[in-house]
C-alpha cells in the first residue's frame, strides 16, 4: 500500500488531524455510571496506592490487602481495585459518589479520554450513551485530549 499523505520537509508523513480536532465537551457529573456495573479492572500504581492509603490513614501493605487484587496482565504483575458485590468500585457510595475523588486513580481521572474511546467517533458516541457528562460541560482541546489519552492509565 502506498502512503500518499503529504510529507514534511524532513520526509515524515503529515498526520491527519484527529476527528475531534475542534475539541470535545466533558464534565464529570459524578453519576457513578463508570464506577458501577460489570466487574473489570481499575488499575492502581504504587504511587496511587500510597496516596489512597494515606487518605484512608492506613499503610500501603494494609491498603493492598484490603482494597486491591493482584492481576497478571501482559506478563506483568499489576494491582487493580477490588469491587463490591455487583461490580461497583469499592470507593463508590450511592448517593455520595466517589469517596476518594481527589485521589482517584489515573484511569478514573482520564475518563472518558481513554485511547480506545477517542479512536473513533462511534466509540465516543457509544461511551456517551452511558455517561451523561460526555458532550456536555467544559470544552477540552484536541491537544489536551491527545495528551491525556497517551497516558490514560490503562
């Protein structure tokens, strides 16, 4: 297949602008739709574990035992938050929302600007069916969105 994109003066292809080049609107409503439902993985780093443990007034080892599970993912040992019965995040409380919002993991902070969600307009639209903050609220620039997605915590 021939790459017929225009090239820069140094011979690199010029990338097409993303479909969201005009930016995307999103403001978290703390509805909890992304925190509840089907079980999954909410990845936490050592730094996030330390911050959450400090917030809760316990040490990191106690936090790991009580609030995480070990998962082997792509050949690496990772930690994921445990879930309550039914798949809800252990830190989500109905009627209150996220009880650790200020220290929530990167994966949570970067929603909905995950790479898989912004790859295609249809993925964004599908995510918006379950998230009332998508397409509402603050306008985020394409540059901001791309930077967030590059380090989305997944």
